[in-house]
């Protein structure tokens, strides 16, 4: 399918290009030393990902350890309530550890093993990426250092406990505001010293090349499965698909299965409390081109041009930028990016729980909320939503802040 001059038949051969660019977005804006480390990872990835042994091992892990393929569920009661549109969800909440993140963490850790590395390093904000990576490290017998701001460590006690139980070393970061940004800086600094023995594992389709490409490729299993399952279940393609976008990994993998199809694709960003800078994290909708954390993309900037403070009820979505591929697909118009706010999201969280017996992650609830609005607008047809994770982690906070609805 040709869309706006781009041939999606050959899209994955051409994007990103050899330097990691999706159009003008992407690249690797990092120190020469780190550039060398990224080069090493890129070369290893291109060799290893084609090896039969690597592919067979990753397939086996997905099936026997992660529990893939995850199913698609038809949301019959919710669809009936909304009208004639049929809604479906791809159940990444049923992937081991309860979200899609393990898909790329197992891939990254397997790559580390093939490269002969002894350790994986990462930062984490809410702790979800840290838990997924600690799980992968335990599985492969790798050391695991997770950098986390002191403020986040206090706020995310259950995930800190999970990481420690899984054998990870949680490194407290006490610089600056003691949250995600400082944790990223500290993890990168550690990696620059340790890159001979360690590999940095980024938690989304972010950071310098090759990570936006590699993480998308590891997540593409979601889109491939979903397309096959949906066609088998209904005999046709969905009319529209929807995923939430923080950094953009669950969306990138899910969308990749449908880019070459006549399917409307929607990415949903968090509008939080409203449109004012600092009240949301809708970087593609309100941001502008800029470089942060080693890549060029669309980002929310403050008056000095630095990454702006962001807010969302979903801590997995509050990042002031999104992956370069999303910026590219946004400018191209192939994917439409829209927003829902905290209130709509919390309503969707309870609605899906009550009508379908699925408690969604508050991140995924953004996609559900948008899917419900889209269903009313479309009037007929089908919508497939990527349910990126389960909501057990969010229950206490939602009840405390919003009560039972
Ligand atoms: C981390 C997380 C997200 C956001 O990350 P993306 O890279 O945008 O996918 C979404 N849903 C869940 C359940 C998460 O844990």
C-alpha cells in the first residue's frame, strides 16, 4: 500500500535507514564513546537476529515462558452497550508479568547473552520496565542494575520489592529531582563505564539508534499475532486499531502488523488534567521537533527549550517525547494521534472491568477510552484495541484517588 508517497510493502526494509533515521527523526546524538557501543550493538543485532538459533530460542521462550500467543477477546457486552461497532482487545495483560514490556526485555537480554555480556543496565520510573528487565535477567542468569530516582523508589515500593526478589540491584539516584530523568542520566553514565561487560536495555522505542528499531522489532510479535488472529476470528481485517502511546513501544509493535493494510490506525496520548503545558504528556499533539536522550523526535519543551515537565494519571505514559518512528508516522498522517484525559481514562478503567471482567492497566485504559469514543463516532464496523497490560498495579491508587465508580 502506498500512502503519502511511502510504500508500506517495503517499509521495514527502508525505515529506519542505516543511520537510524525515520525521515528526519531518530539518529544517535551521543558521545563518541557511546556511539561506538551503539555501533557494536547494531552490528551484533543485525547478525544475531538473522541466525536460526536466535530466532528459534526467542520463539521457544515466547511460547514456553511468556505464554504467547496472547489471545484476542471480543468485548461483546461493551460493544452491545455502545451500539453496532464490534470491539476487540489484544490481551497483552496475559503476557507473563502482565504487560507487553517483557516482549522486548526478553529480546534484549537474549541479545546480551549472545553478545557475551554479563550484565544488563536500565533506568526505571514507575518500575514497570525495571521489573520486566529483572525478570529477563533472572531467566538468563545475567546481573541486572536498575537505576531509579530516590523519590520514585519511595513511591513504587511494590515494584522495588519485585525487582529485589528477582535478584536485581536497585541503584538509588539522589541527584536533581530524583526521578526518571536523573535515573536516565545515571544509567547512561554507568553504561559508558561498563559497556564492555554490559548492555543498556532501553524500555521503549526511544533513545539512540538502534534501540527504536530493535524494540519495535521485538514488539512486532504483537502486531503479527493480532493480525493473524483477528482474520481467523472474523474473516476480515479490523476497520480501525488503537493503542496508547507513551514512549510508544506497545503501539509500534502492534501497528507494525497493520501499516500495509487498509486499516485506520490511532495512537492515544494522555491529556491528563488538560491542555496547559505541565498538565499532560501529549508530546505528538502539542510538541515540536527537538533532541533529547540521544534522539531527534517531537517533544514538549519548556521556555528554555529543555524537556518540559509532564503529567498523566498513568505513570507509564508521562514522558515528554515519543519514539522517532511515531513522529515520522505522525507527520506522514499514516497514524492519527489523539488524546483522552484522566477522567475519560478512569471511566474506561471501571467500564471494562465491570462489563468484561478485565481490569486494564491505567495506561491501556487510555486506548480503551478512545476506542469507546471512536465506536460511537464510527457507528458500524470493528475496532481492535491493544490492551498493553493489566491493572492490578493501579488498583490501590485509583481507589484512593477516585473511589469506586
Ligand atoms: C510502560 C507501559 C506503557 C507505555 O509504554 P509504551 O512504550 O508507550 O508502550 C503502556 N502500557 C503499559 C501497561 C505499560 O506498562
